[in-house]
């Protein structure tokens, strides 16, 4: 499990490095900070509402840039597929070893009731594959918006005056304002903590797969332990055991057709 967790961390670091390199490129900076007149958000009744609209526009453009990069390079898709494939291979190896152990202690075709928990619905592999092809998920909280607390009295009047000044300043030179805000926004996004959180979200399906495996293996081992304990205490002859379970096996075979 430690090796698998290290492998996950390695792929996560690799995806983070590639995304960070892309966002720091001059091409992205130029595209992110260049706006046409029809792309500018209009000034609203208050600066708070106007600023929120600006942030939404910036967030949308960043999402488009990252989605296009992912479509072209398949970094997250390939990482998810690679991780799940690697995890499944290791899990299947352990499962096979446990099955060989079970076959060894139940030789001579003596049927012993299984104590392993029954997992209904999708198999582990099916559950994993469902998530591998998931589209890129862009959390709205990638960059938190700081909204000030309401103000009252004389402070409210002062706040409104400042709001009008900000709105006027924005309307007078929206191009320069958007270029400055875009650069500041991109700088916040380039923070490693923010980007790592985003990358972890993209690889969450693989992390879920690893958690399922981590929970499943002890269950398989415990089931084999209980089987061995039952066999140690078993005093019936082979014929008695066969006579006891054969009707159940016959009925099950009949039901399956």
C-alpha cells in the first residue's frame, strides 16, 4: 500500500508540474490578459456586484484554457488510466495469492462455505472504470472570492462613494483594468497549494480506487483466516462434508440453469 501511495503521489506531482509549466508560459499569459470590448463585463449598480462579474469572467477563461490544454495533452486522463491500471494489477496479484492459499487448504474439491463479504452491484474494476473517463472537473472554489462584511451608518455612505469611484475608474479604462486583474488572478492560481488541490480533485477517482483496495485486502485476508480456523476445528469426514453441502450446490446449479 505504501508503494501504491508513493506511485499516486509521483503521478500527482507530474501532472502538477505540467499544468504549472503551462500556466506560467508566455502564451497563456498573453491569452489570459488580452480582452476585447465585447468580453468586458458591464458595470453594475455596485462595485461588489461588478467585481463578482469580473471574477466569473476570469474563472471562465481559466477553465477554458485548462480544458483546452487537457483535451490536447490528456494529462489527467492518462494519469487516471495509468494509476487505475497499476492499482488493479497489484490488487489482482494479491487476490490471486490469497486464492491460491484458499485452493491449497481446500484441496480434494471439498466445498467450504465462504466467509468473504458479498459485494453487490458493480465489481471493483467496474466501479473504477466508470470514473476513469470522467471529464475534467473545475471546482468553483479554485480561487476564493473575498467578500467584505456589510457596513452600516457613516461607513456605508463612505463605502458607496468609494464604490462609485471604483466603477467610474473601471468604466474609463476597462482594458487596462482587466489586464491588471487578469495578471493578478493568474498569479493567485499559479500558487502551488491552489494548483495541487485542483490536481488532486482531477485524480480523485484513482484515490478512491486506492481506498477501496486498502479496505478490501484486509477483508480477504480475514476471510482466509476464518476459513483456516474452521478447517482446523473440522472433525467431519470428507464424505460427511460432501453429503452436507451437495444438496445446496445442486440447488444452486439448478437455479443458475
